[in-house]
């Protein structure tokens, strides 16, 4: 390919791979006015079983900003109890914290295929997304102005398409063509055992619970995980020896015997999907190489125990979307993209450490470690303290960017305040509006987040709050910022005035006196500063500059 190309620009961003991460990124970029070329090698949505299954609250919030989060949550199965067994005996159960006053429950089970279909329907309706099916990436070449792409198409033998974009993001999975064509390494290791996974449709007397079995009689020496799905569908994961043949298991009846050991000898069922996976623990050294970036499984893969794969990929997309949009609009320096690498690779390393610890407990190496693991499992039935050592998967949590150069995090955070770098807390609220304004008023803080930066001012003195809000609304911000103020007793021009009838906002944000909080476009808290007087709000401008790397 030539070093420089005269080919006209086809889109601002090219995304390779129309899976859930690619679709999420395409949708979030399009919402910010970015034109997207989305290339997918398959001729249509493949719909391959459950794969990713357990969707985290913060992932649902990201999809809610796209307009599909409510549908995913409503369609999925909510569960709150996880049970752990050893050799057929229940050791203990863990109840997840309830949804409480949160918008979404902590986790919803729904298979990846259904999520992809909902995301696809939404993205196809966006005018600035050009989705090309049957386009397999064959070459990538970048220069100082953009990236040239070539892709083999399904138009006939030798058919090829050529595209020019400003930036490219590889969301094309664990066997990423983007990663291969750029010569990006994928260091890590593979687990020796396979996991045989199937979805079955059947009516069972089981409640909607997660069940994890260590060394059950019907899979001796290995593990089994059972998860509920919508439409009376259940996912079962068996740890099996390397070399297990899925088709042979179906033909010789062993798969049926595995299933019946779980559901009973006389229970009718329909086999919906079956496959085998060998799980890997890998992460790229660099998430960004010039104008090319990677996200989701193209950047990191890990064991599924803890639901950290797709949830982390959605967070990759949300982190990258706002940064790319600001850079393309010349509202932030190109080096802002380097912080995508810094922030999301740190998140991947944390997830890999957590899932690696789970796998070391699930599959202990050597007879001594196995004996110690089994002693912990047996002892946990008598001594509750030992249950903290039983690791059947630490469920996913959003990463905290406290060490990021974009975040103003104190060395000793005030425990009364939300932690800078963490997801900004949601809370019920109201909104003061003039009668001429159209549209429904705000009911939750989360409705403010996810677009541009938000300067949230929390004050108990109405007059001081109004002065601070007016001053903030008049600042020359280095990037787009919307101002929201809690405290004034009347609507004010150029900002959102919040009410707090239940005290939820002050409970989450106002524990240390009048303060200003800066929330990033991905919903994470960039920093906070005290407001001893209204003019102190001027410091937010420097905080925004730090948050875009300016």
C-alpha cells in the first residue's frame, strides 16, 4: 500500500468488527456527531449462543445512553443469589446487594446474541454509521493524516474494497485481524483444561440463581457452573479435559448424560447451542499504535468467571468514544488518546489478576495445592471465615481511574465524598424548570451524564449556589461542559437547576460542605473542589483542562 493516499475520506473512524463492543462504540461515536465506517467480515449477525451472559449495571447504563439499556434489562433475568457447592453439598450462598434505589439491578443475565440484535437495530438507524457486511480486513497502512484500509468482500473472487479514515479501532475479537496486521503481540497464557458450554431450553424447578459446583459427583475433579437465562433457557459450563471432542460427546450420548446429571433423568429439554472453549489470559502491550487502537477481546481476553469480558469491552468503548470525538473536533489534543491506553490497560490488568486468582483456586496446580483448596472448601461449611477464601469468581466491578493523569485524585480521599476516578453516583432528583421549557424534567442524576462534561455544584445556601452557577455558566471552558446546580430556589438561564426532595443527592455528594464535582463524558468522576465562596468555581476550568490532557 502507498505511504500516503489521495483517496477521499470515507469516514472519520473505521471500526473493524460489528460485535457488541464495535456496535457500542459506533453508536456512542455517532451520538457525538462522528461519522463511522463499520466493517464486519460475516455476511450477517451470526447469533452464536450465549457466549457473554452476565451484564453489569454500569454496562446497562452505557447501553441506556444508546437507547437500548432498558430493553436489555427488561428482557434479561435478574438474579441476586449465588450458591456454591462442594461435592454436591451446599457450602454457602451469597446474596448480591439489591437494586435499591438504583436505576438498574447489579447484574442481568441475557445472552450476547440478543444484546447484539438490539444494538444492531439501533445502530442501523443512525445516519452517520455505514455498516458493511462481508468485508474482511486484509491490509492497514497509516500515515500522519489518516489510515488506509483494504478489505476482501463477498462480491466475488478477488473483490476488494479500499477505504480512508482518520482513525481505526479494532473490535474484531480474540483473533483480531487488526492486531495481526499491525504485528501487535498478545502476551499471556492459556489454561490447560477446556470448558464445554451449552444452552438448553427446559422448565426446571430451580429458582433464578447462579450455582457453582466444585468437584460434583457428576463431573469429578472439575467444576460446573449453571446460570439462568430468559425464556426458560439455562447455560451450563463444564470444565473438561483438554482434547474433549464436542461432536463425539453429542454422538456417543455423553453430552446428554452430562445434562441429565444436572436437570434429572426424565426432564425434557431442547439443546439450543453447544461449544467448547479453551480460556486464555492475555492483554496487548499497547492499546494504541499511532492512529490505530484496539478494544474488547482484540485487546484483552480472560476467563469468564466473574463476568469481566464483555463488561470490560463496553467500558473500553465508552472510554474511547468521548476521547476520539473531542480529538476529531479539535477540542482536545491527539495525545488524549494515549490516556485510553493508560486507563483501559490498567483496567484489563486488574481484571486479569482477579480472574487469574479465580482460576488458580478452581484448578490448583499439584497435589499439595489441591489438598489445601479442598480443605478450605470442606472447612467453609463449619467456619464462616474460611468462606472468604473460596473463589468461584469475583463478579465484575467498574474500574476506578484514580491513578490516571486525567483524574485529580487526592492521596487521602475524603470518605464522605465519592472517589475521583470512580463512576459518579446516581441518585433520584428533580429539576426546576420554567413553564416555557419543553420535555420531561430530570428524575435521576444519571440522565445528566454520558454526553459532555458535567460541572455539578452542590450547595445548601440558595443565594451562594445561584452565584456559583451563574459564574460557572459564564466560564470559558476548554471543552464542552454543562452546568448543574443543586441549591437555588428558582430556574436559572444556561444551567440545570436540581431539586433534592429525598436528600439523595446531598447524601451521595454533599457530605463535606459546598463542593463542585466534575463528571467526565463516560460518567466517571474527574475530580472535586470545595466552594468556600462562589468564585472558587473558577478552578473547575483547570480541572477540565487536566481531564482532556491540555
